[in-house]
C-alpha cells in the first residue's frame, strides 16, 4: 500500500472529524496560513509553530512563530499572527501545559494553495476594513 502523500494536518483533521464530527481544530487554518505565507512572500518551506494549551478547544492560541528562512522569520511572525487574528483567533496570556500543533509541510495541490491564498487575503481585507 503506498504511503499517504497528503499533508499530515489534513489526515489529522479527517480523523478528528470522523471521531468527533462537531469539534473544532486549527488544522485547516494552519495549512491555509502556511500556504499563504509561502505564496505571498516566496518563502519556501515556511512552517508555522502554533502553541495551544491542552484546555483550549476553540480559536485560542498561546504562542506563534514562523520557522524557515531565519533572516525573514522575525518579520513574518507578526504577519502570520495578523492572519490568525483575521480568522477569529485570540492570543491568550495564560500559563499551563501547552503543546505545539503539528506543522504543515506541504503536499497540497495548486488548487488548494490558490483557495488558501484567497481565503486568507479575504479575511485580512475584512479585518482591515473594520
């Protein structure tokens, strides 16, 4: 049987929705923002590192950074955070045990990348127009 070449986050999302159909997970948002960053800034292989508390179940995060090209990572992290905020996330200043969400390593089609780019650009435009 051939290995599944899809993004690991998409596989995690399908499993979560199969087991718990009405639950929220950040998988699609992490993929979409990663794809958007890679297209918008020509940063090949940028990875989002998103930290959440174990008790968080909705659009809350406790930390975010962008790994990839070191010279651009510092300036891209606030832009990635703006994209998360535009999608309705909040950053919690909370202490407790946290975990790092899996990162998107690609394996998306061109169609998925275009769709992700349009989704994030639309969210940012709506956020900026408020």
